[in-house]
């Protein structure tokens, strides 16, 4: 996979990094953004929840909802970074689309407050909203988006639609119809089936919540069209030429399974996939000695008991463990590639510690964007071990 | 828990602020005053929560005990872990342990849980099914942040307190809970819900759940890796949980690198001060000595020592959290039932030490 060419190409305008939680999406996004800036692009990276030290090294203060320039000495391009504040983004949408009095009403509504800070999917929806805003300004020629740490990578694609369906869906209208149509007269309009429904919902949720929702919907009524339209527009943005998805996974069964689902979904939606980044692999420095032989040699060396025997035996055991780990990782990767032979894979070896500064990001960027040549072990970069022969 | 039952001030989260008659300060000092029965396992995404929860269930089920392992995130991770077909919304045996113990697993289906709830409290099973066809159940479980969590924690509470012929059905319940970022909200449903639903059965339900969650029979275990961000999230989660007076149990360090080099060589290797020449003579005695191999082995030994050193540097921060801590090694092979029992063995030792202390 030629990520280096992809981010340097002026036709590439948006890169979305997806994957399940804990696979290194944020670091990957930041490393790609830095590499793009060093390749001369004017780039902004939208991060969702960066590690504190990484955020500091990017000059991000907590809950800053605006892009800030990051000082990258000697880079021909520009790097900007921002961290998403979902509540503030939501508030801004409300303020931008209603009169001041109405906005005030909405912002003070308890249901809105819960919705904007904790509704499942708000973060995804707002990440897309922010992406749409950044894209509309034309201030950057490349936007790299890190996606929220949701359970499933698919949530990023699904949540905005679910949210806008929810906000202007028939259910919420039915539910709040009595209040809007004026009490009992409204009730008759919606029929008996709904009466049962409404009674149960109010039993479950309590009357107060229903009243809050009604007030919220009434206040928001004029904005509904706007909400749906915006969500649809941003979703379409993701299908336009110039947008690429990069799926990130670690060599773990769960993460690769999520990556598989996501890859399938992208192809169903007709969204362009650049490839899979297999992050934090553990390639051995040599594959010339198998795990079994290394274990046996470790015993023999330990028994011989010469000078530095303990050290050499230890080094052999380290190698045996690395080979076992590499075999497992390779097997997982093979399983993915046999199911998705058309998807290019780029492996990124695990760093010894956390990546939390520009130097660390640069090292990772080089792994991501470097040429597709052979690795130190003599096998192709994307492979840790030689392919099994059939 | 009288304060909680009377209904907390809707503007305040957490029972401590209401000055209830319980003594939550005990929690921080000794989490093991009474044997905990509800073990909630959380951690940052990617730290191996599900694996640890599975191993903990096996450990607790040793010697003939019966343990329920609960999945809350609907991803069928438990079925994959124990290599069984996808779990229905039903308690199914997934493993047996020594002395006739067993682990049952339950994947909570949120819609089924709501229907069960409607049936239990309102005798509304048939109406419920009709509502599902209208899409109303999906709506109700997503409409209010927290309804989902109330249903999940309600079901968990039911399993913890369930009795059959006067005997507890489960000796322990282990929950594979949402990640650290959402755990306080997940467990702190009362605060969330009391702001939204100031009355109604959901409120009553959440108060009942909180009574169990804040009692000494509950502990929340935090799974972390020896990496900066997971350790930071663990510290943040402990601080948040302490505020809501939900008892914190152990910190479980997962996938720790165990040093394979002799202690006196570790520092030297981490500083990059070993080379192929140091290894070659000893390697030659085993007949695997050639220069290129020795050099490669030295590079791997240096990487190993550096990973160990960077992980070891975080142990101080974990100790500073002041919680009982146990380390689980990084297993190089696939995580199968055998591997799970290996991890369970380590957890069992840890639990035994904790109980004796």
C-alpha cells in the first residue's frame, strides 16, 4: 500500500482512519498528518480523544474545538491539529440554525443536554459535522480524521444516520404529537395503537422526560430539515472522489474481525478503501532460526554454562517467543488477506514505548509511508514470515 | 442506602454528596472486607477486558462454585473466547472447572431485556412484541441515554441476588463491562437517570441497582496494559469511581512482558550495550553460532529489554494507585481455553492472597 503517494497526491482531500478501540487510530492519524505536512501539504488532523502527552506535543489544550497550528521545523507544508468537543460542536449547530431566543431554549433543555453529551452516536455525528465544517472552509488541502473510540468501527458510518433518523423520525413525532397538536384532540388523530405505546413509554421513562422531549422537539422543529440535510451532505462527502478510508487494526482476532466488517461495509457503500494498517506487529530480526530450534539451543547453551551462557540462553528464549508471536500474528493476517485478497496491507512494528512526540510520530510515519520494499528479514514488508507453501 | 431510596437531589451525582448513613470510606481501605460477589471488569479498549473477565470467571468457579459471566456490549466476545456458538439471551454453560464448578455465560440482548422487564413489571409481554414490530422498542432503548444501562445493570443485579430454594444461584457474577471511558456512567445510572426521570419505575429500578453496586459485594476491577494511556485512563477511572462510591477492586495488568534475560543483563541490553560478539561464543557451543544470527539475536534482546524497561517504568504509577495489583503475562500463542486457565491460575493466586490479607 502506497500511503506516502496517497497523502502527497493533491487530489486526496480527506483521509478517514477507522478501526475498533485501542488499535492506535489517533497515533496513525497524527503520524500521517505529520508526514503529509512534511510532504508539503496544508493539513489539519481532527483527533477525538488523544493521549495527553500526544495532545501536548501537538500543542492541543484540553477541549479546544478549533484547529491550532503545530510547529514543525523545516516542513514545507503546514500542520494543524484539533480535538473534537462534541457538546460545543452540537451547541454551535443549534446556535447557527435558530434564533437567539430559540437557541437559548434548546440549550437549556434537560433532554438536549443529555442528548448532546451522552447520546450513543453523538460523538460520531459531531465528528462528521466537524469534518463537514472543516471541508467547507477550504483552508486546508488535506483533512485527516481520527474516528471516535466506539465499540464497532461501523458506528462512525451508522451513527449520523441513526441520529438524524431519530431526530426527525416518525416515532419522535408521534410521541410528541399530543403536546404539539394540543392535548386530547391530538391524541385522537394518532390512533389507539399509539395510545398504548405512549402509555408504556411514559411508564418506562416517567412523565417528566416526555415533557422535556416534547419541549425540545417543539423548539427544534424548524431545524429538523437542516439536521437531516447536513448529515446526508457529510455522508455524501465521504463518497466523493478524493476521500480515502484507512482501516487500522492490531494483530488481534477482535480488531481484525472489526476491520473485516468495516472493509465489507465500505465496499457495499461504494466508499474508497486505501488499505489496512496492521499496527503494533512484532517482526523478528531474523527468521533463520525457528522457535523450536531456538528453545532447544537455549537449553543446550544453558547446560554448557560458559561465559555469557545465561545471556545467550536468554537471547535465544527472547527469539523463540518472538517467533511464536510472529507466527500467531502472521496467521491472523493471512486469515484477513485470504478473505480480502484485494485489500493492501501495511504492517507497522510496535514501538518500544508510547508514541508521544513529533520524533515518535515521524518514526511511525516512515513505517506507514515508506517504500514497499523488503523488510530486514528478507520477506516482503507486508509479511513477517515467508508465505506458507501449499 | 436510605438516602438513595429517598431519591437523591437531582442536581447532584453520587451518594457521598448527600451525606448518607453508610460508611463509604471503608471501601478505599479494604476492598475485601466481605467476599465480593459481583465482579465488574473494565479497562481501556484493546487491553483485553473480555479475556480477563473470562479468566476471572474461571478462577472464581474453581472448587465447585457456580459463576455467571455476563456480556454487556453485544459483540459475542465471550462465545468467541470460549469457542462456542453465538450465545442467545439465555444462561448457557461455557466451561467446567475442577471440583464440579461451572461457568455460565449470558449475552444480554437489550430488546429482550426490555421485553422481559415489561413483562415482569406490567405483564405486557404481548403488547411488547407488537411494539417491537413498530420499532418502538429500539426507539425506547435509544431514546434516553441510560435506559440501556439501567436495563443491563438491572439484569445483572437480578442475577446477583437471585435465589433458588433459599440458596444463591450464583456464587459470583463477572461482568465484561463497557470500557473505562464509559464505566462510571454505566454504573452510575442513578445520577444520570434521576436527572431525566425524576419518577417512574426506571427510577425505582436504578435506585435498587445502585444499592447493590455501592455495597461491599461489588468490586470493579480495572484492566490495564503497561502503557501510558491505559494507565492514565485507569487512574482517571479510579478517581471517578471513588467519587461515586462504587468499590474499586484490583488493578489487573494484562499482557506484561516477563523478562527473559538475566537480571544483570537487562539494563545493559536496554542501553543497547550488548552485541552479537557477546553472544557468539556461547551460541557456538550449541551449534547455532554464525555472525549474522548472533547480531539479530542481540537486536531482539535489546528490543525485549527496552520494552521491558518502558513497561517497568510504569509500575511505579500503578503502585501509586494503591490498589491490589496482579500481572498477567503476554501469551504468545492463541488465546484458547488452555490459555484462559493459565491466566485464571494467576488470578486465583491473587484472589487467595487478597482474601488472606
